[in-house]
């Protein structure tokens, strides 16, 4: 009897062990399934976070490269403007040569009149009659030489006109390339093929949150300075977009003026810091005199010929106030590629003195240009940096009116946002380790029915931020952001708390719990 009881108890214990083993195996299987699901979810979360960062960084790279290409093109436009200025300078010097001959003729005409007034038929005063005749001959020689030079210059007139026009057309072509680049970059930022191809490789089951595309486009457009008729408007609000208005066309032209004038302030730069005119050192800040130029002395043989110039004469500039004057065609010569010289001739010969005003200029304006001086002609084909859309102008950096740390000194932000069902495998479908299609397990604990969700059914959201920033290596960040130096770069950038909350909300994660500030920013 006792032996039978012991056998029965042993069998009962073996039955309990089997039940415990089955439960243990079930728990281990459940833990393994949960581990697979958690690991897969974490892996996919990392994948879409990398995709969001890659999107933000790629947008910043596109922005930076566009600014760098535009900077190089702006430098080319400035170089062409300097070439225009050089042509104007050459033409002004040539025109001024004619003007100097004309001045000599007028001055010697006055000398002839003075000698004539002292002329008499007897005595020593007879010499004045001879001098009057010779002064008249010299005046005629000056006029004859002036006519020869004028003919030569007029023979070059069409070539000069064509050259200036071709330089303008070249600037127009470069500006058109800038505009095409901006529109292409804008299209790529706004869900273009480059970003789509990148997402297909980094997170093929994910999709971009298009709500942020317009924010990226606005950030890009707000940092561009160009004609409103050619560029889309800048819109948006902080902290995602630091919107600003574009400066008027005259300010944009001024930036090109500064670039061109810095490259060519005077006609011919000399090592000494001045310029050479008739082989003499010339400085534009003081009065300047050319004494007895050989060409003039070959005509008058004796006496003296002095051409005196006022400060600022022979300056080749763009947009200088001294050229803001009405031309014969009714246009204002603002924003000009121009050269001018102004002064007077003073001759001393035998018993008389003569005087004549010197002045010549060649300038181009928005509506045309003209010559002033001995050779005069209107040039409606002349144009420099345009003040209207659709013409030759430039696209530069639109600096923030009040740049500071809060608005990142006006440099553009770039955002990325990616969403994905975190239960999906890389090549589609669901894993065999999922308990069911809903990703949940039903458990009964006592009389209560419990549900364990292994993977949330809601879409996972990841966001990233980057920035296109300006930095000249080795310059200690002293050079401010601008549209003429190709030092724009891209980097990933941290979020601020309110900014992160707003980006997540726009990406569709309205329940985002952003508690702690980032970077210690409240």
C-alpha cells in the first residue's frame, strides 16, 4: 500500500514538472519574441533617424552649394563689370585725348586774339601781329590733329559699342545660370529626385514628411537677394524660418558696385599705390597736373601746356554719385560702369595765355549711356547691373537686418522628417517573429484579460536638423556671410526645444513628449 502511494506521488510530481516546463518554455518564447520585436523596432528607429538626418544634411548641402556656385558666378559678373569699366576708361582716355587737343585749339585761339589786340603796323608791336598769325596757325594745327584723332576714335566706336554690349550679354547669361540653379535647387529641396533616391537606399520602407518641404524652400529663398519678379517670395515665421524682406534693387547694385570698385578703383594701378597717366604718378585724392605732354609740344614747339585735373578725375567706378546725372536720353546714370576726367588747360606762349575747360565721360546706365566731350554719341545699348527683373543682375546673400545668435545670423536652417511603420522589414512585409498582424499578445492574469503591445501600430517619426553656414577656414570667423565668397558649408545642427516640438508636430507626431531643453535652452 505504501509502495503504491509513493509511485502515485512520484507520477504527480512528474506531471507538475512537465506543466512548469511548458510554462517556462512559453515565457522564454514570449521573451524571445519580445526581444526580436524590440531589436527590430530599435533598428528601424535608428534607420529612419539616419534617413531624417541625411535628408536635413543633404538639403543644407544643396543650399550651401547653390550659394557657393552663385558666389563664383557673382565674381565672374563683377569681373565682367570691371572689364566694362576698363573699356569705358580706355574710351574716356581716348576721348579725353581729343578733348585735350580741342582745349589746345581753343586756348591758342585766345592767344591769337590777345596777340591781335596788341598788333600794330609800326614799331615793336609789329611782332604781335606775327605772333597772332602763328598762334592762329597753331590753333588750326590743334584742330586738324583733333579732327584726325576724332576720326580714328569714331572708327573704333562700333567696336567699342559691340564690346560693351557683349559684356552685358555675358553678364545676363551668367545671371540666367544663377536663376536656373536656384530654381533647380528649389525643386530638389521640395521633394526632388535626389532626396527620393537617397531615401530609397537608406530607408526603403520610410517616406518623407512633405509638410517640412515648404519650410526648407522658404529658408532657402529667404537667404537669397535677387529681383522679386525672378525669385519666389520669402515667407515663414520663427523659429523655423527667419523671414526678411529683400533690399531694394539699388542696394543689390551697390554690392556689385563695391566688388567692382574694389577691383578697379583707378585706371592703372601702380606699385606706388597711385596710377600712371602720361607716365606720371597720379593720385585721385589731390589735384593732378600734366605738364608739356610731348604730343602737344610737337604742335606748339615752345611755351607751356598744362592740363590740371580736379580730385577724383579719371576714376573708373560703378554707381558713384558723381555719375548720377541725367543723360541726353532722359535716363539717370545710376549704377554705371564709367570713367570720367575733368579739369582745365592753361597754355602760356610768347606774349599770351590761353585757357579751356577739359571734361569727358563715358558711362552706361540702366536705360542706356552716352559720351560727353569732344566725341559725343548716345549709346542706348549700354547697360550695367540691371535694376529690374529679367535683366542682367545678380543673386547674392540676403543678410538678416538684425543678425544675431537667435536667428543664426540669417543663415538658413534645413529640416528632415521621415515616417515609417516600425514593424515593416527592410524589403517589405512583417517578420515571422510577430505574434499576429496587430503586434499584440492577449494574456489572462486571474480573471483579468491583459494586452501586451510588442510594436506600436502608430507610425514612427524621426526628425533631423542641419544648417548651411558661412566659414572661411583659417580666418577666425571674422568674414561675415556674403554672396561673393564661396565659403558656404553644411553641418548637422542641434534643435532647440520649442523648435523640436514644432517640427515634430508638423511631421505628424502631435503627442511628442519634449520635456527637457536641448543645449540648456529653456
